[in-house]
C-alpha cells in the first residue's frame, strides 16, 4: 500500500527487457547509437511534426536545461507557485540560467489561469528595464495536484506568453497521465497549443531513469547539446537510456501504463469519496488523489502500513481543500504498477476505521 | 575490434543482474533505499575510513560537483591541460562553480609534476587580489594518456596544493585501472596521499551509468546534497544506480574487470611495439595504448574495420610520441570486455600489413 | 518642487570641495591612497569597533556584493517584498551569488516583523535538502516606505536569523536618515543589534557616487576584495570616491544633511496631513512622505510642475494606505537640499486646490 | 617621477570644471539627464555612425558587460594571453557570462596575429559540441605592451572572427592613445574594421571615473541596459559621469591629452634607448615604454624615487625583450599629465648612473 510516489515503484518488465536487449556488443557512445536514433523517429511520429530530442536522466535536468535555453540571465521564468521547478529543485532554473528569476503564479489546484498569469506578469511591465524580461512560461501537465490543462487552457496561456515574446515549456513528468486522461493527440497539448519545448517524462511511468527534452522550436538544439554536456547530463552509454524510452514508446506502452495509473487513482478516489467524513480536495483528473480526511482515519491508515504524504500549501482557505478542525489533507499517488489490489486493500483498511 | 572507447562496451552480466534484482517491489526514492546505504558501507570498507558518497550518472557530474564544492566563485582549479575537465566538458567546472577559472598545467603523458604545478601556480601569486584564489588541484588517475601517478607522486603534488590551502580532487573515471595496475590499497592513492574528494568511476568499467563522488572531507556533504539536486543529478529511482555500484564493489568485481582491461592493453601494447615501424608514445600503464605507426598501417587497420581514434596534443615535439613524416599517433582503449580474441585479431591484421 | 528622488539632487558643496582638493599630484591607485585609509579609520570611529570598508560606486553593487559573500549558490536571501534588492535591481543578488534565491518577506510599510520573517522561513525547513539554505537576512533602513526599524526590532529579527545560522545585512542607502531620526549611536542599529555587514549610503545624502560596504564580520574581507574587482567595482582613481565619503563623515556632515532631509519631510508631512481629504499612508519617520490624496489634487500638483511618483504595492487593503475611489497614493522624497522653500511652495500649491 | 600607471594621475582641470558645472539644480537620475543625451550625440559624431552608448565607472565593467552580451554561457572569448580581461580582472568575463571560457591567444608584444588567432581557434573546431562556441574576439588597443593594431590588422583579425560567427570587441582603455598615434578616424579602427562593440576609455586619459561601452551593433542595447543595472553599474547621479565624458569629447580634448601622453612616452623612449646598456623591448607606439636595463640602473632609479613597475611575461625568449644576466625588463607609463619635466628629470637621473 505504497501511495507515496510514482518514484517508489520499479521498472516495467518490457522496459527492463529492452535494457537487457541493448546489452549486446559495442555501440557508438554519447548518443550516436541506433536506439537513440530510433527514439527520435518515434517522437516525430508521436507528435506528428519535426522536432529534436535530447535524453537526460532526470526531470530536473530536462526542466532546467529546457528553460535555461530560452532564458537570458536577466530573464524571468513564470511557473505556478507549487510547481516542481519552483519548490522542489533547489533553484535549478536560477542556476542553469545564470541568475534568472522564477516568478510564482497562483491558482487553485496548482493550475494557473489567464487571470493569475496576467497578474504575475504585471511584476515585469513592458519598457521597464529595472526588472527581469519575461522569458519562459512553464506549465506542469499533469499538475502537482494531479489536475489538468485542456488544450484550450494551454492555448490561452500560451497566447498571453506569446504576446510578451515568451517561450512556452511543459514540465511533462506526468505528461503521459495527462494524455491518457484527456484522450487527445499529444500534439494538441503541445506544439498545436503553442508549446515550444517540453519535458516528456518516462521515469515516473515505468522507466528506470530517462526523460526526453523535446524541442518543437529546433533552433536551440545545438546550444542544448552543449548545455547538456556541460551540465553532466550527456550519458556515455546512451543506448541504455534510449532503450528505456524506446520501449515506452513502442506499441503505446507509455499510454497504457499511464492509463493504468489513472484508473487506479480513479478507483481510489471514488472509494475515498464514498467514505463518511472524507472529501476530495479537488477532482481527481490523473493519477494523484488529494483527500481531506479525519486525523483519526489518517493515523489509522499510517498504522496499517499505508505510505502516503501529508500535503500543505497556501490558497486553500475558503475551499473544500482546506482541512477543518480534526482533519488533514493528504496526497495519494498511483503508479503504473499500483494495481487494483493495493487500492482495494487500502480502501478496506479505511472502511474498517471506527472514528 | 572496437578500441575507440571503454564507453562503447556494454554492461557486465553481474552488474546487469544486480539491476534486475533491484526491481522487486517499492523502495524509498532519492537514495533512501537499502542498496544505496549498502554502497556507502562498501566504500567505507574499501577506503578504510569514514567518508560520504553521492552517486551520480556521469563522470562530468561527479567532477564538476566535487570541484565546485571546494571552489569559491573567484577560485582557480588546476588541472592538466589534457584533462577531461579541461577539454571535454565544455566548461563544466566554470559553470558549476559560478565562474572559477580552470588553469591548465603541463606535463608529458598527461601527467603533471611538482615542477609544472608550481610553475602554473605562479599565475596566482599569494597576496595578489587581482587574480583567482587557487582552490582545487584535480588529478586524473589513470590519466588521459593511460599513465599513472604513484602514491608518492600524489603525495608530492598534494603537499604543494596544501601549502596553498587548496583541496585535492581525483578524477577517477579509470581509478580501478590505476589500482589494478599499482596493486596498492585504494586509500594509498586517495586520502592517505592527501586527497579530499574523488570521482570513483564505474561506467567505463562495466557499469551502465554510475559514478561515485566520494568525500573524504565530509564537511561538504550537506552542501553537495543540495548541489546535486539542483544540478538534476539526484536520481529518483536511485536503487538502480546503487545496484550497479553495489555489484561492482561486491567480491572485488571492479578490480577484476579493471585488471582484465589492463591485461588486454598490455597484450596489445606488447604486440604493437614488436611491429616494425611502430613505437609506443609512452609506456602503457593502464588500459590505454598510444602508438606511433606508419600512416599506411593506420589506414590498413581502419579499412579492416578496427575502430580507434587519432590523437593529437601539444608538447610532443622532441619526444618519441611525436609522429614523424608518414606517421600517426593513435589511441587504443581496452575495456573489461575487450578480451584476448579482439586483441589478437587486431594484431594479426596489423602483422598482415605490407608497407 | 522636485520630490521624485534623492538621486535627482546634486552634490553638497563641501563634498564637491573635497573632490577638488583630492586632485593634486599622483596617488597610489585602486585604494592604496591616503584618503581611502582615512575613510576606514573614520568608519571605525563612527561604529566604535574594528571593521573593514570597501567603497563602491552604487548601492546595488554594495548590496549584491555584501549579500553574495555570505550566500552559497544554493542559499536563500530573505528580503522584504518591496526592498530595492527584491524589485529594483533586476536580480543582482541572484547574479552575484550564482543563483541563490531571493525569498520575499511581507509586512506593512515595507517593514518585516518577527512573525512575517518566521512565516517566510517556513519555505526552507531545516533538514530539507530540496530547498535553499537560508543564508542572509537583509533589512532596509530606512525602508522603502520611509519607515524605521528600532534597535530592538533589528535585534529581534537578527536573533531569528541567527537561530538559522544566517548572516544579517542592512541596506543602508538611507541609513543616515535612520540614525538622524532615531538619535541613537550607529552601532546600536548595526553590529550591536546583530548586523554582520551593511551598505552605508552616501550618494542619496549629498555625495556624487559612493557607498561603503562595511564588514563587521571581517572574515570575508579578502574574498570581497576579489569579488569587487571581478564585478568591475574597484575604481582605479579611488581617491576621488574616498574623498566624497571622507567629507561626508567629517564633522558629522552626513548626519546634518540627513537631519535636514528628515526635517523637510516632517514639514511636508505635517502640511499634507492638515489638508482636507489628504491622509498619510503611514507615519513619516525619515525623509519620505506617502500620502493618499484626491486624484484631482494629485493632478493639480502635477500641472503645477511638482515632480513626485505614484506608488503601488500589495498588502494595502484594509489599511489607511489603500486609496479609495477617486484617490491616489503618492510618494514624496525630500533630500538634503530640498529645503523649506520648496516644501512651502508645494504646500501652497496644494492649499490652492479647489476640489 | 611617477611612471607606474596612468591611473596614478588625477583629473584634467577642464574635466573637473565640467563636473562642477553639472552640479546645478535637480536632474533626472539614472541617465535621463541632458548631459548623457549630449554624450551619445557626441559619440555618434565621433564615430560617424549610429550607435548606442552606456557609461560605466570602470574599464572592467565595460569589458565584461560588452563581452557577456555577445557570449552564451557555453561560449568562448578569445583574448591575448596578456590582456587585462585575461589576467587582471579576476575572471570578470567568466563571471558576467555565466561560465564562458577565456581562451588565451599568443603573440609578441601583447599583439595577436591572424596566425596565432587561427591556432587558438583550433581548440574549438566547428561541429565539435564537446567544446565551447567561439563567441567573442576581444582586442586591446593600444595593447598592454603599448603596441598598436593598424586598421588592416584589425580587419584581418575581425575577418577570421566573422568566419566563425564571432563578435569583435575592442578594449579601448587606451583607445585615445591609439587614435592619436595612428592619426586615423576612430571609425577606421572600430566599426569600419569590423568591430561590433568597444570600451572607450576616459579614466586613464584624464577623467575621474568613466568609460563608455559603445555598441555599433545596437541590437544588444536593451539587454545591456538590464545587465548594467543588475551588475550595479547604472549610476544614479549619472550626470556627473556624463559630464566627464562630455568634457573629454568636447573640442578634441581626449585626443590632445592622449597625444601629450604619447609625446612624453616618445621622449622617454628615445632618451632611454640612447643610454648605454639600455634597449627597448619593442618599439614604443603609444604611451608605454618597455625597456631592458641593467639591474644596477634599475635599482638606482628606484632609489632616486622613480615609480615604475617590473614586467614579466612568457614568450620573450629569443627576442630583444628577454632580459639577460644582470638585466631587468621594466615598464614606464606616461599620462596626459606626465609632462616633459618629469621625463627629463628621470632621464637625467638615469644618465647619472655609473654602472
């Protein structure tokens, strides 16, 4: 009953098999191998457009590299206040960009809106050279709260960004969960909606360690090659990282695994919402469930060995997500490998609680 | 007949098995797992001292993080002019340190000497605040030319560094080859010789992608935790990287594999030196062979499908390593998996050349 | 009737005379001259303690250099959300520190409190290596709103900082105005209250271009020498900058000029508060007046040629400072050279307004 | 008899008068004043083209800002190994650019040649993404050795730079001395020869503290506005810095003062060369004299109170500049205010030496 993180889970067998299969003979190092080339072709098919791909081992690397390539050192990066790049990466964007500022944007459920983005942009009025240059808008899809941006949401935000000559980046550590939930072509929430560059995550979705930095604006590819190397993110035996992504993209495995995780979360969400005294903080749209529950139930689940984190953030006052007296807000993440069994065991334990 | 790089080879079966074995159930992410803990214990045993270990996916990451933790932004890092950190990492040290300067040190065969180090340090006289502060001495062991520093060599260089309050770092991407060749306890060419921090490589020695940043001066451990995260080098599913290092260190596998690579290089070196018109640029001390050969032989080997790079650098004039008219200097690297067969096939092809 | 900025005014005659007097013969460049030595001695007398002084041409330079010397690249700098370093310097702290984060602290009238500082520090919990290390607390004295921190205020905030091992910095672009208003020894709102480093401003107080970076914690002096040089802030003909500061400190000129500016502001403040429909946003404590006035009066004053800026910030809702319908919040700054005449002319114009 | 530096001298009376004259009334701060506008117009006239100008207080600031605006963080800056930016600024270029590398170029008398520049560029072969991107060529005019680049020299070097898409920068701390010596229109050794951006120095030439960053490629002007502010180099009371430059440029004062310095150096050079046992290290082309003299004479001059530095650098072996046994190489700088008297007194002392 581990709902602490998608990172607590291991590697899907098909992906591990691909790693094993890549281990025959010698291959050109640093990405000159055949599997890396095949991965690029797969991404072009997947997104129905020309693009460039750089594989890196972590989402922080992909985010920071992507953002820094579009941000001058006096630039400003606009991210939701709860985004990973804002609060979990110890300043990666500032570091990679050489001192750009990360400007937090508000919005309920980790989702910014045209209104909150516009408000944040007022901190950098046009023509004022005393403040940073708005350079990048980064959106997390699915968000840190497991909520989603629809194609129109992204297009509307991207239009605002474009009006200030900003590039648009997607932190897609859970992009697969978003596509699985929305049922749209990936391109519809990527370049067709105005996205220039994105992080396409695989690690949380059954891989061992690989994320793709996908460039729809390919003009930055040569510079990013160097930025990746300089940051220590160009892996010498690239074929093993490429093999993971190759297996993810083959036969739609990435979408199936994300769908499984979403389905587990939906089942968990429905089960929790049906319990007395438990309510969802916001709708469960991907693979993360946020529930307000009595502290007693919360402790009861911990004692039963369930692993899941508490959650706290600003901006909850006046919403369903705000825990009342004797309540707690907690987060439960389902992975590709969580399965119905673990969900049902967890719900059974929860139902067994006598407040 | 691939002698282009140790990175062209794959993963040793025992290491791959360990990766597979790590794939059961869930585990605490970001290094809180049991395997990572075991790896730390193994390193303490191996080096016979207390220390801290951070695992990262590349040598560039390990080098740059290690160096930057001991270098203020106005610091200077002293490295051999041919060192990886100097000429192959696109400025990683400058980037991670926020602008420190990398000062090249000369020396034949990619090996600096007390005299060449002292000469380089004259660029930063004590008490002159217009120049950088000497901060870190980084030595590559085995060197880029496959040569070695003996324990006394390191101690002598470290003493000079210490006299200027510099920290000492070892880039040990091929540290295993050095230990296998020198036959000394690892500590003798590490902390006992005055080393504060080192990169202990495994990737070139049969792993998939893992290097250990080993801190003998543990005061920097907490800061490095953050620097690693911020640089995107804290892997979420750490257990799979840890499993590789765990297998390397178990039962002395790392030393056996390095010994195999060295033996192959010795066989290749002897075979080449026995050929008419071929001479070694400098003695083969680890797993790299540098030979000056007739251009015709060089082309003959290329045509036969052998993969190995040409080599060029300054400072060769007046030495055996300087190619004469109609000659070329080329590098051949043997890996843990090169084997006697490939060496003998290569030598047979070479012997078949009729100038 | 220029109330736009203390920077709009020129140089006090005594200070200009000192610059002229410094122009005889040759002198050792880069701060090796006699006047620079005398300035250091004056600061030691003024603050009744040992200290080091580095002169620089701007407050941004002094602030950024001071803060960066106490901030690792993964550090966090805590500043009021309205502080100059937060919103007027285009990321100087991030740049000089190599990517540290500036964390905004709230508080009415640009003054943080122990409660708001503690709340901001919660973003960086101890033991969490995913977030920045709290490194520097910077306080502006007098604040951007012309309000003051009393000695006990600073001591209480510094104690919180100290409990997290942070250094304490004062941005004293208007420190003279604070000392003149508080009537305390400078040391009482500096090192005696727990301050490690400060910017002692002179430019806004009648000098041409000179600020002192004063180090009570002298351990950083050698590093700051290099940081200043590297940032281009070590002036070759230092004597002319030193001469300005020398004249400021001689015979208490700095305190007299700041007192004159404060007196002008007090007169202006009282006059404005007495007008129908005008109220002070907060009390006038130094040389800046913030008044809420009818838009009609505001426009009337503009038409009469008065120069003064509008002011806007968050956090005013529910306070006297919040402009109502048909009202505006505006800022008026008095300098050493504003004088009674300009104040009275301005007030006369204001009194002549028939809403 | 101070020949130690042009920075040891004070301010020319006409320039000081201009500073005094700027001290009436209030003025728009941060460069919005009339004098700053006039200076821009003067530069457009002087260089016979459209351009942008940013005034800063030091040459290090002007150099580092200029270079960084044209250098990505993975860029390489090519400078002569003896250039100020390479060895006297503690890494300003690396710092301002966020980690770019400074690549030293050789050449006798601090002057690079097409051949030495081409050789240095081989370190960054096209198409190799493991090394820095050549971004800026910076030339010092007059050089650190007081030698000159002719218009054709600059054009030839700029053509090489252009072939690699590099921008060309002139460090013109002593540009006035170069123009006075060459007798050509400033544009001929600036934009007409392929220069994109330059530092036009005034401080060493009789000003108090002002250098102009002149942009012939004006596309970087807006970014540089922010970079200057962020680096703390935007002076609030700009009119006083502008007044200095205004006076320099009025009526050709800058050229007259530089000509006076050159004439003093020529007289000193001729006098020294005529002495027994003394020889010039290289021809005196601007306001600096480098002479090899017997150590006894050198000490005799020191004892007589002459101030001038010793000089040492690599690459002298086999040239006239190499001191033999019992000889020393020393540098003598003449300023606008050195005058014939000091030169003749110095030469008289020298002539009075009895080896």
